C-alpha cells in the first residue's frame, strides 16, 4: 500500500496514513510557494521550519514577523491505496484536524470539519485500487474566527476576540503566557479503516469497588453495523470473562464483570497503582483494550455545623487527600510535537516536585491517552477542564452541536483512566460573568451558561456517572453565588499586590494561584539577543505576554528587596520573588488544613520561552520556583506564619506515620543570634499541628528573622522584609569534588546565607542542581550535586560567581 503503518485488530484493518504528505499555501494565496514536505501528525509551523522556509517563531521577535501564517489558507495532501480484501465499509478517520477544513478524496469533497477537539469518521466509496488522492484544505483561522464573531455577535473575552467562536485550542491566538500563532494542521493520526459486519463504535467501562475490595466493571458497548448479522461481544478483566450475543439489528449491549478481589489504585504517596487489562472483543471482528484501576474517588462537600460554609475535599478509597496540584497548559505551542516521551518527562518532573494532581486547563486540549496513561501509572490524579476559558461563548447552533460532539467523544475516550477524578465545566467563565457584569455587557446574548449548568453535567451523568462534575473554576457551589466565596467550593487567588496578602483569606480549596518569574537564564539568552537587556526592553517584552506583568513583578520587588539596577541582579531577584511567592502561598494554604484541603499552583509548564508563572520552563529546566514548590509539597513541611499578629510555627504531616521530633527555633539579627530553644513535638498522620515561639526566643523585630530547623527541614520568616534586614555581603567557602554523574559542590557559610542558589548553567547549559533556596547559618555547610557531562569544567573559581543569595538592594 502507499502508506506504511498497517496493523490489524482482529479483522478490522487499520492503516495509519503517515507517509507522502506535502503542504502548500492555498493556490489563490498571493505569493504562494512550491509545496514542502509535511509531517503527519504535525502542523504548518513545524513543517515550514523543517523545510527552512521560516525562521524559528520562538526566537527574538519572529512571532510578529510570521503572523501571516495564521492569516493564510493551507492545504495538506497525500496519496493512498484502497485496502484489499472486499470490505463492506471503508472509512477515513481523522483523530485531530486543526481546525476549519474541507476534505477531498480524488477531487471530491467528502466532508467539512469545524472542531479541533473531536474525531471525524468519514465513509469513503469508489476508491481506486492505487493512487487515491487525499487533500485537507484548511481555512485561515483568524479570518474564519472573525466571520463567526460577526455572525454570532461579538462577546467579551480576555485576550483575542475570535477564539470563542472556533472550537480550536483557545490559547492558539495568544494568552498572557503564550504566543499568537493561530496554526493549522493535521495534529493527530489519520487512519484508513476497513471493516465488515460490525465494529466497536465505543466502549465505556464504569468501574466500582466495594468495602470488601470486590470489583465491578460495567461495560457499556455501542456497535456500528454494516450488516444485520448477529454478533458476540466478550469482555475480560482480572481473570473474569463475560459475553453476550447481540441480535440482528441491535447496536448496544451491557456486560458486567464481577471480580472477587482487586488491589486498589491509589494516588502517589498513599499506595501503589495496580492496573488491570480490560479487553472487549467483538468476536472475530474488532477489539478494544485499555488498562483500568479499581478505586473510589469522591469530592466531599459537607455543610459546616455553624453554617459558615462547606468543605471541598477529595477522598480516594475513603481517605482524605490534601491536594498538592499543578495546572497544566499545552506543553508546546506545536501541539502535535508533544508525545509519550515528553509527557513522561514532564509529568515525571511533576512527581519529583511532589505533586499528586494535575489540572488540565480549559484553554488547551484534551490531551492524548499517553498523558492519562502516564498519570495512571505515576499515581497523579487528573482534574480535567472542558475546553472553555475566560470568554463568553455562543450557545446557538451549530456551535452547541459541536460542543456536545466533542464532549461525548472525550468523556467516552478518557473515562477508562483510573487517574481521572474531576470533570470541570470551564475556566473562569462563570467568574467573569460576575466580575465583568456580563449580564449588562452581553445585552441578552448567550455566554455558555447552558453548557456549564445543563449540557455538560447531563453528558457526564449519562456517560460517566461515577465521576464528580464541577460547574467551573472558580465556583462556590451555586449559580447565583459569588464564585470567589472562600467559604465554599474552589477559588482562584490572584492577590492584587504583595503575596503576603494571601493571609487575608481562608479558602476551602485553591484551584489557581501563582506568581510570574523569568525562565532559566540559559533559555532567556538563547532567544533574547539584546546585548544590554533591560526589564522593559522590546526584545525582553516580546517574551512577556502578561499586560503589566513585569510591572507587577517589580511592584513586589519594591516592597521586599528593592529593584536592582544591574540586569543580572534584577533577573535573579525576579526569580527569587517568584519562588518566595509560591512557597509562601502553599505554606499558608497548607497550614489551614483541614479547613483548606488543597492547592493547585499556576502553572507547571510552558509552551515556549517566556516570563511566566511556570515552575519548569520550555527547555525542561527547573526555575528556582520549582525548588520552592518541591519543598512546600513535601510530605512533611515546616513553615512560619503571622496569626493575629503573632508568629507561629505550622508543622504539616501528609504521611501515614506520626511525626515525632524536636524543633530547634532561633531568632537572628544580622549581627548574630538573639535567642534559641529546642521544642519537642508530635504531629498525627495526615494532619497539621502548631507550635508557639518559646519565650526564650521571642517574637522577631522587623530587622530580625526566625529560623526553625527540624532534621533536614527548615522554615524561615523575616520579621519585616529584606529591606529591613541589613545582612552582610555573602561570605562562604566552596569545595568541589567529582561524584557520580557530575560534581558535588559544598558551600560552607561564613555569614548568614539566605535562599542560596547555585546556577551551573553558564558552565554547562544541560547541567542540573539537585537543590536550591537553601538558608545556611554561619558555620553550616550544604552540598549541591550538579549533574553534568562536563565535570572537568567545574571548579571553585568558576562556580563562585554562580552562587546567589538573597539580599536587599
């Protein structure tokens, strides 16, 4: 056959069309150039870049120079042979087209598509034995979006004004952390399928487990028929097999498998992640295969006895889980470039940071099964948004029909995953209705309310009835209640000024909060080519997409550290500010447990090189904030907080073992220690305990700090801000020794070293430090392990200028 990749599942023949693709500008486009090789799955930017026809869109200000790509029509084409064997049906199956496209086979239009987020199955007939032509003609997304906007009527939106009118990844048109590329392309597999008699149209496994660890799987099976012949469906899981005959004309059947004993699936940190092969066969014709996990997940919302509010607590197998989560955005602006290995790497980094949940944000995509497979195996719970974000959406047809089709597709596809815990209706749309007075602004136009409160919950109840549905994030449990009511539901905590203002609220659950910071310096220098950069220089601003984003960073710097004049100092201080804001927020929200039962940090990852809220930049390197997150998300954490004007110590224990130890508590002035004490404590499993500062230590003045040390853990709190703490210039000794896959770097403090970081990237851009943000008292030592393939480059003289500590300007 013309295209390789053929495989069979029973009798169904599936040929993945990956070969021979070319792309070109539409013939009527001015300046159209010759065709270029295309990769499928892929996208127009990757193909043009690979062909040497455009510069790197991420470099410098090339994004602006390449805007024409999103304003253009593009055609992708290949040829294929008809399947041999006399099949009753032949279908072309498109698992992802981005977005507005016409599909032509042998010159005849066979379908038109409107939705990036759904699968299209198109019957094809009259094929030639060889040399059939397939064309996918994409219309310019910005032009079509503007046409739809004008047809439906303009509606409020946070960023561009066309994305709400296309069922396309919303951040494709830019976000406050992402570029405006507006790409087109075939972003998932194209499959030629041939089948006879019948095929499995869908399988929905509804999984349950009772108190005695007996498992039940109810397989809801839908068939598509090419003939009326009776067929047999057989389902197997955990050694149990059940079957049923589907009589002539019938297209659905339910099979129930009951397993006497199963091992439960747990989120990481609470147990193992056993997965069982589940197989459904349309005997002799087709097969469906997944791995499932037996677990019970619920979201507890119980009214307080004093009617103050209600909790929002995730329970897995009956145990409360304090959520240590991160928000996930598309891991690349080239969405087709993100595959199994990249998912594993990024989610593996999340596990290294201590997460137990990832929220797939509503301005991106329903990720591929590789993503959710990795979450199943790693023990990461998934909160899945439906794909609506920060905008008012039309509810008129055909838009509503597309929303229903994509929701049905993806609920059915994803519900087999043990990690999937929550379906969420939207990101910030309900909140914006309140915040921006959409009732007045819209003048009677629809805004998506029907989706979040009628259509989507009804589809979840129909298709995936065991999972929790949340109408939106933030949301406080009722359509007519302020979504940011901290006493109920989930909030987004975007404080307007100093991050210490987090302490002004007592939320039940925080599903977004964060702070911006620059990427690693190695990445920044690779895309910003200004020889003398400044924070607001055009070359820097091109990689800062948040309106007033850098001003906001400097507002907080001004309060705490002052604003350094030197750009290298500014850059480090901006990174430190982000790290501190993240640590402060998590520590505070976690200290409120069990009142607050989780926090989801904005955000884990980036899609391109940018100043953003991410923990890990687009080059996969950890920012300083990632180290802060890891410390705050550890099973056990020590933190200090002002409660009613008094500094107290919070000891968080999210392990299943009691924590019994002694805390060394010290009050320090820049001139030296002012008071010390050792206090024993015990914290029950899965709980938080508090300690008072002993009288012999006392409360810190504004020019002092408190240090609490518990084994390898340490919490530090300034009595005021850095500007009040006149510490001496950093004094330290360095020792470097070869070790394992790199070098060990030991720092011995000659003075108080606050938030010490080692940045080895200027010696080896691929190196990685195992720790950062370490506070050392005079005389103390800490050893950093640096993974590097160039250990010989590392010596004390080279490393000394790469050690950074916190000091005011």
